């Protein structure tokens, strides 16, 4: 349906609403599943190892292995389910991604060893990574092009709300008179499996995919991402995603540790440190919610490519301003870190920007590859910066990681403004 035929929200059709609700709920549960482990990792791994405390080196080592396995599965899942979405359809593949991460997150509650937990987290991450590429393509093919900046903002807000929901669930369980074991929080992750039945019954395949599937004489394969004009698009978008996501995930990983160090140096009690850092976590996620819509509005005004450049440059500026000179907790937590969170709205833009860059039968494959290779790069960057950063000097690592956002902003200058499949 053309943009001219559906300029207003009330003109959106029932199938479009269904695809939008399905994708948004998928994003919401992505955020929930993503952070359940993060919030209970330390006590859970301590219990599985039979360790005395978090100071045990084995706890940090095994926790790192589990998180690395999750990041790897996240990237591989985007590639695998992205390819599946081009072969069997968006709605079918979306249902499979949700079922995968829901059931495998539930299995985490049954893990008896650290390596079992690592395996279940890896499998859950396959579905979480796959849902991004499939859901993004579903909406790109069903909703009008003019709505894409706002769709990107709304979808990314689902992730932020899912993260906050995970924190609320863990916090509420901790307040019970007899709190259940930490592993039980993973049972909440089974609930999204119910969404699968609704998707399969109510969400139709996009007409664009159905038409392309019916009339294709030769169906493109993965190698076609690296041939002809598509190859240039693949490499350029992969580079921007890799540098941009590396900067953001380094920020996410290092800044809470830096805040904890500052508070400890000021003599703040351990319990109060956790409370203050948790509050800062909520603030930065709320700022990210606002940033999603700021990025969408900017894309509406100046186009996706320029908006991506501006937001990535803003992320670099916020990280540089925060860590170029020593700053106190209050200045960082209530000004500079929320500013960086606002600029993270750039990653919501990729949701609606990437899929249309590729031909219809290569759409979820291309979007999944570019964005999830960026996640692999972010995982590698986390290890490298961890090795190179001076011990305990988190500020230096954070300042250096900000330069990656600048590289991404410059590289974004060469991104295409419109997809070849829609030009």
C-alpha cells in the first residue's frame, strides 16, 4: 500500500496493526530475556560452582564464558534466522525465533552446571538475535515507508521497556518474604511462547515477500550479499554497525564499573552503591527511550543516513565529554551518561533502515548479517579493550571507546539513503 493511501494512523489496516503488534511484543520480550541473566548472573553462577563469594576467580571466569556464548549466539541467530526468514517467510520465522528464545530461557531455570547454563543461554540468544532481522523486515514490508522513522522508535522502545521490566521483576521477587532462588526468574521467560500461537494464526506473510517468492526463477543465496552492487551496501553497513555497536556495548559494559569505583572511593556503603548505580541504570534507559523518538524525528527531517551520522557523532561527543576529564558520580550519572543514552537512539534507526537496502528475497539475510556481525565485533572489542585498558582505569577505556562512535559517524557518510530494492 502506498504512503499516499495511508497518511494517517486511522488508515492503517488490520494486517498492518497485527504485524506491528507482533514485532513490538517480540522486541519487548527481547529486552526482558536479554537482561534476566545480567541481573542475577553473579549469585546464580556462585551457586552453580559452589563458590564462597563473587571474589572467587572461577565466578568471574565462568560468568564471562556464559556472556560470551550469549553474544556469539545472538550474532549467529541473526544470520541463521535471517536466512530462514527469506526462505520460509517473515511470519513463520518470527514465530520460530520467539519460541526458541522463550523455551531456552525457561531451560536456564533447570541448569545444574555452569556449562549447561552457558548452552541454554547460547540457544536462547539464537532466537533473540533472529527476531531482530525478521521482525524488522516484516514491518518494512507491511507498513508505509513514511512511517518508518516512528516505527523504528516505537520498536526500540519495546527493548528498553523489556529491560526495565526485567529489572522490576527481579526487584519484586527480592522483596518477597521468602525470595525464590535466582534461577526461577528464567521461568518468566517462557511466557513469550504463548505469543507464537497468536502470530501463527493472526499475522499474515507480507505481500512483497509472497509475490517475490512466487515469481522468483532463481532465488538469491548468501553469497549474493557479496556480489555486484549489493556487496558495496553489505560492507558499508556492516562497518558502520560494527564500529557503532562496539562503542555502545563498551560504554554499557564499562560505565557501571566506573560509577561503582567513584562511589567506593567516596566511601559509600556497598548496598548504597548498588542502589545508586541501579537508579543510574533506569535513568539512562529512560533517556534511551526519549532518544529513540528524537532519532526518528531527525530521520524524518533530514533522512536516515544523515540522522545516523548526527546521532553517532553525538554519542562520541557525550562519551568524550563524560570521560575526557575526571568527573564525579552526580555529574556523570545525571548529565553525561543520560546524554549518551539519548544518542543511543541511533540503533533504533537501523531497524527500519537496513532491511529495505536489500532485495526482497535477501532482505532478512542482509539485515541480519550486517547488524549481527556488528555484535560480534562489539564482543571482540570488549575483550580487546579489557586487555589493553590499564587495570581499574575504566575512564580511559571509556574515552577510547568513544572514538569508535566517531569512526562510525564518518563512515556513515557513505551509506546509501534509499534501498536499491525500493529506488
